[in-house]
């Protein structure tokens, strides 16, 4: 699903009004009815016992609030409407709905102009049967709230008891990446919503982890904006949906065999981190790969051979100095023999990094791999940290100041979490700046970069960024990333493109997390539970 900017949403409104045709007032009615229906369904029979405090601005978002108040007045226990008068200007559609709401006898209508007006409002801090509806500012907000608007937002956050529904976007939050000095985000002047009912398209800011506490759970309501305009409008930001994934998934044919589904090499593990190797390997196998080889130090061979009989283990016991195998139990990965380097061409892809450490010999291995392959690979964890140690901007740069990132094959997939991203590409000073940097880097290096988080961002070489809301907070634990590396490696080996592998892999990983949380709880679930749920996720496609 395309994520539209504030300007594109404005254009979509105008195209709908012009071509449907429909008046802006009727379009407001239609959108507000969708929000009302959601509220009606959410509260069910409790609606008649609920008191609503609706804070409306004086623009079109405020008009939405007035329509919702009017519709609720026939069902809810008590409706209170507070118009926040932060300017002398009022939109025409707000004015029309203001006149309508004044005619309804069971709606208490109050104008808020001063802090004294706020102090008089009959809102309890602890009553679970009271809910606040925030309709002060919409997607058109272009500066930090101030004056009575800012004071009202502070008042709502203080009195909400976490019972807040924001209409279209939490007041105080900007829809787009803010770049002007007037668009300074202030968390104290932003509504903390429990639910956000957004119209037609989610807003880009919803997908930044730093803003999630303000958005709460968001619901996208289709208000029937012009489909032709939305299909044609150019957007580089997308929301990853199940519908998109179903277009990517390739069902297996009856005549397939193990060679059909690819052969991959995982370069994983070191002393004390064989668990990372296990997780990535098991995830690769559960994701449908035909053949899997694992390169790991001698210290982990017995463990992996016992735990994963389906995989082929390549023992790293080679002594580069003496050009022969070591008898002792080797604990780290080092460079390949010439014979093994020659065999790299036999693999469809490689997944490298899980638990390998960042020692000097292992660094040499990473460089050797990058210099001797020409197909996309998956780079995660310690392999990312090794790259960061060997960037031209780093004090630790080796190899005649050559940037090791330049050796990474085009269309490879990098999967950093925020700290790994910072080490690899440098510090940023806002989530918006990081988002722009992510896009620019994917384009510059022609790589697929997955910035992991509760809302992961999947950056493509063509400048597009997909945002994923799949997953569960229980996935925030060591080992979850190893599982993802195995899934991505498996999909690449099976013949999915880098783009398809990244989209499908993030979906499989996230949905497995949701199922694991449902069955085990967010607190008790383990990364290994994600692997066990992959089969149930694949059943979605049946």
C-alpha cells in the first residue's frame, strides 16, 4: 500500500471532489462515518455506557470531530464537545458542522480559549468509561502547536488515562518528514493516542519507532478517495501488506526436487556462539531450502551435526600458515583454502555473520568472500560489524583505505539493527534524517538494506522503502536476527529475487513472531519458537 504525503493526500481529496463528484462537506461526512463505525464496533454494547470528550480544532480535522460527535449522540451515554479556538480562522466545512452540532440538545458544546477554560472541564483521570477523541489537528499541521492548542494537548495527555482515539493523526505529530525549523517535534505537545483512525493511507511518521507511543494502534479506514489518482501518484514509501506478499509467494510444483530449491552456504558460529549458527540453519531449512551447507569452526561441528542432521557441515580446521588441517579444536572462522574458494560458485547464495565474531582472521575471511563472489548474499550481525571496522570513514580502516562496502555484491541484503546501522553508516540526529540516509545509501551502493525495529524499514536500490508492521515485541531478544538471516538466505537460494526475498522474509519472520506470541506470550517466546511457527505461516498461502 502506498504511503501518501500530506500534499498527496490533499491532492487525492481534491481529485475525489472533482471527479466523483462530491462536495468537500459530504466527503467529510463519509470519512467521519467510517471513524464512527469503527468506534461503534470497538465499543459494542458498552457504547451506551461511555462518555466521550471530543476535542475539535477549527479546521477540517475539527469538522471530522464534530461529525463523529453528532453520530455518537444517538448512541453514547454522554457527548461533550470542546472546540479549541487557537485562531480566528475556521474552515467552511467546520463552520457547517458547527451549526449542525449546535442543534443537538444532548451534546454539551464548550469553546476552549484559555487555560481557565481547560480547568473547568469535567474530565476524570481515572474513569475507564470516559474516552477522549482527539480531532484538533490533521495531516496538514506544519508547525509545532503553541498557545491554547499546546496547552490543550498537555491537558489531554494528563487526563486521558490512556483512553484516547485520534482522528487521522495524533495532534502534534507531523505526517511527513519534518525539515523546517517550524516543524520541531515536541513530545510534550503531541497527543499520546491509544488508537489512531487514519483515512485512506497511513502516515509515514506512524512507522518510526520513536513515534509509536503517540500513534498507538493505528487503523487505516478506506474513505473512497479517487483510486485512479492513488494508482498513478508517485510514492517511494509503502506499507507492507499480506496482499502484497501473496503476489510474491511461489507455490511449489509437484515435479520439483532438492536441486530445484537451491543450495546455500551459511558461514556462521564461533566458540560460545554455536547457538546463532543453529538458529540460522534451522530457519533456512524450515523456509524451504533444498540443500544447506554450513561453514563453522571445528569447535561447533559435533553440536551442529547432532542438532541439524539435514545440513552438511564444512569444518573450518584449516591452518593458513602451514597450509594444512589443524588437529586441535579450532574456535574461530578463518579464510578458505583455494579449493573451497573455487567451490563458492556452486552456491546460489551465502548468509554470513551470525555469531562469527570480529577477530582478524575472521575479518580476512569476510573480505575473501566478498572478493570472490558475484551474486547477492545476506550480511548480518558480526559481518556487518566487520564491514563497519573497514569503512573509509573509520579510524580502523585497513586494506589501503579501500572501503569494504564497495566489495559487497550488488543487490545483496544487509540487515542492521539501529546500532549496527549507526556503526556502519554514521550517526544521525533525527529519525527523519536516518530515513533519508537509509534511502540514499541503498541507492548509492545498489543494496537492499533492512533497518530492523518494531517497524522495520526495507530500503531498495531504486529508492523505494517498504515499512513493515508485522511482528511482536517478544521478538526483541537475542537470536531473532539469526532466524531472519536463515530465512532470507533460504529464499534467495530458492530463486526469489533480492526484493522478493526481503519482502517475503520479513513477512514470514514477523508473522511467525505474532503466532509465537499468541501461543507462548510475548514474554515467554524464544527465537526457536519463530522457527517452529514458520510452517503455520506458510499455510496462509494455501
